[in-house]
C-alpha cells in the first residue's frame, strides 16, 4: 500500500471505507509529516491533539456506518478562518492571541462532513500579498526548487501556507481565500489545483475580512477530483452572510466525466501581455491544442477592459480594506499599545500591529475614499468594474469557458520584488479580472518551466457553473499528465 501521505483525498476516503487503515492512523501519518515539514513554516498553529480527537470521532462514526463526505480526512485551514478556541490571527500582530469563541461557516461545514484539522496555515497578513512574505510569523517556503538551485522560493500568496502544506503532503487538502488570485496563484506556484468559486457560493461568515465584495473561500488540493469533493463540502447558503446565494449545491465530482467535445473555449487576446515569458505563451498554446484535439471549439474573444483590471482592483480592494480594518483599534481584542488618550492608543496600536503592506493599502484606501477623491477614484473604479463584468457577460454569449495562463511567471525567490510593490501586484494580472466579475475560476498544473517549476493554466466560467469549470479542468489535468513532485518530497521528509 502507498504511504498514507501519498494518497489522494479520494483514495484516502476509499481506504477508510474499506477499513484498510483507521482515521487515527491517517491523522498520525500527516502529523508526522507536519513535524518533518516545520522548516517550510507552512503552519502558524499546529492542532495535533485536536486532530487526534477528531480522528477518533471519525473512526467511531465509520465503524457505525455514519461517515460523512470527508470523514477522517486531514485538512489544513488558512489562518483567516475563525476556528473556535484555536488561534485565528490573519497572520497579523494586531490579532495576537485571538482565539474566537465561534466557528466560521465554511470550517463548520467541513467538520460536519467529518474532516480533521491538523493545523492553521500561514498567509500574507490580512490576505494582502502575492508571496506569503508579509506574515507576522515569517515567510512560508515553497516545497519546490529550481533545477540545480536550492534557493528558497515563495509559495505564492496570500494562501501560500495552505498551498505549501498540501504540496508537502502534510494534509490531503486545504482551505484558502481568493480576493484577486490568492488561491489560484499559489496553486500554480506549488503544482496544485486551486478553485475560486463564484462570489456568494461559499459563506464569508467567520472569515476575517480583507475586501468584502471580492473575498471568496475555496479549496486547494492535489487533483481536480479532490478539489470537487472539498468544494461540495464547503459550499452552500448561509443566512448569516448577506452575500451568500441560496442555490442547491451540486455533486461536483459527478460532473467529472472528461468530456469536452462541443465546448466553446474562449481565448482572450488581451491576456497576451507585454513581457510575458515565452514558456507561458507556449504552455497556453499547448492547452488550446489539447481542447481542440478533443473536439472543443476554440473561439478568439476580446475582453477590452482587461487592461484596467489591475488599477481598478488596487483602488477597490484597498478602499474596502481601509473600512474593514478600522475595527482593529486595541480596545476589544488583540494587541494593545499604551497611550495617553484614546487617539494615541489607536495610533500606537495600529502602527505596531499592522505590517508595511497593510499600512500601505490602508493609506491608499483611505485616500481614495476621502472627500474630493471618492468620485475620481473609488466611484470611477466601480464603474470600470461593471465594464469588466460586462465584457465577460458578452464573451459568455459566444463561449462556455475562457482559457488563460494563471500567473505571468513561475515561483520567484524569497525576498525578490519586496522593494517593488507594483512588480508584486503584477503577479495578479491574469487572476484579478475574474475576481472583479465574481466568476468561478480554477488553476490546474499543466507543465514545468525551463527551471523545473510548475506552471498553471486557468479556466474561467459562467457564474455558478463550477460543474463545467471542474469538468474541463479534469480533462485538462488528464491531458497535461502532470506527475512532477516538489524537491522537498525527496529531501525533506522521512
């Protein structure tokens, strides 16, 4: 039998059902893997005792024939999901020591499905970043390395800790959140599948907010089938979230029939950006050929407002973060600095508690919302956002899916780009448009760079059509036959 940590989520479910091993044994194997992977710094909190207790509960239910969809499956949870009695800090000093007395809706659904939590994963502070370098717990290291080079690489952000945890085989899947690409870009950098669902498909209740009109929870896993299983457990209507949409949750795994004949695949010319590496362009063309050979129709489309997506995002997201983060003032919970009066307490606490990137975005957001600038910046950005969504609506009159690269480069070195925020923001150039339009989008590992690093292709679908997105992703996964593994698995584990 394969090592328990090498099993897919699907295979682990089958093994548990057949009683080939127990949930406790599965948990212990992943706990051991977590301990071996500590040099990667993927976890900001380990919950091993809780994992053992949850696994024992799963074994009792499995024995009684009452197992849920994810019964006994070890998962990692991104640090901004509130987990009752467990550190939930959004990787920020200002939430130091915060253990919420409640559970987020998404994690509650996972526990109801029988999943087991092995730990909370590091992330960019308040989900602001594309490298996982802004966490108060230090940088997370990508398990992958360039060929012949042991320089540590970033896992992407902001869900980089979750991506690194899955890639290093310390869990069978993980939760992430995607505001402008924070599931899809780490998935591409770490050789994983990452799905950003339609806005409103997964509840935001109990998720520490960054930008409320953009944030969306989603899964990271090693293959499309595992992603579909996680998505089914995470999705669903929540009356506690006013943006949650009341629609039935399909059996996403049942949609994975591999058939794409007759699908119309849109290829937008605007995603051929200046300076895009030739290997990214070549991989994109390869993806187009896979679909064409399988009987899909390739359609050239135009999304004319794509070039405005990044500046639009970096007005709207900071504006919303400025509003959301105003609640962190040192009065009710988290970090508190001493001050002679309330105003000084606020300013000292926020100065000490927020890192440079968070402070930068708060300042930008406060500026664009200020009197005299609201109409010129924030209102104009919202108008452009509508145009971007309209472009997709027009495009989807002619096509079923849109195929693009996920990121403009493979993973880069830790510390690179940190002194150039604009260069860092450009990592989101292919992922931000779908976020602004609220559309479902998935990244699938489709090849390797010349340096031996994973590269992803992205599929974008119609609102609430995750089934078609996953079906096409499953086909693309099979066509790519991506079997490469990170260097860590050969060097860093027992």
